[in-house]
């Protein structure tokens, strides 16, 4: 298990089980370090519209196995605990309140 400090200074858990889940998607192979990076230095963070305890961390990668895409790392925050749920590539950012960069 890895512990990563996010851009807000909070400690986030990335378990081996979650990384195995993420790497089941072939386009994510080789992106393990980037999942940690997007938590530390995202281009943007948005609050999920469907679950206010979830935040979406985004960084754009021009060259991936599937072309230019946004890497999205999904983090759920419980009381004094944050953990990565999943990470994936997407064409666009989901709607939601922008939390980072700070306005």
C-alpha cells in the first residue's frame, strides 16, 4: 500500500488491491506513477455531483496508448481517511464544483 499526500495536504491511501483493479484496464499499464502524480499535482480537482465525499483529480496526457486523454483519479474521503477508488482515462472532465486550482 502507498500513502500519497494530495495537493490539499491530505494523506491518501492507494492499496495494492486498488492498483490491481486499475491495471486491469490495458491502457493504464505503466501509469502507476502517474496515478500518484495526479493526486499531488493535478491540473484540476472537481467535486463529484453524485457523491459529495468523492473528488476527481485530473491531469492531461497528450500521448497515451489511447491518444490524448485526461487521467482521472477518483478519491473517496471518509472521516480522517482518503483512499483511491479507481483511475481511468477520459475525453473530458465531469461536471462538478471546481476545487483546484483554488479560485
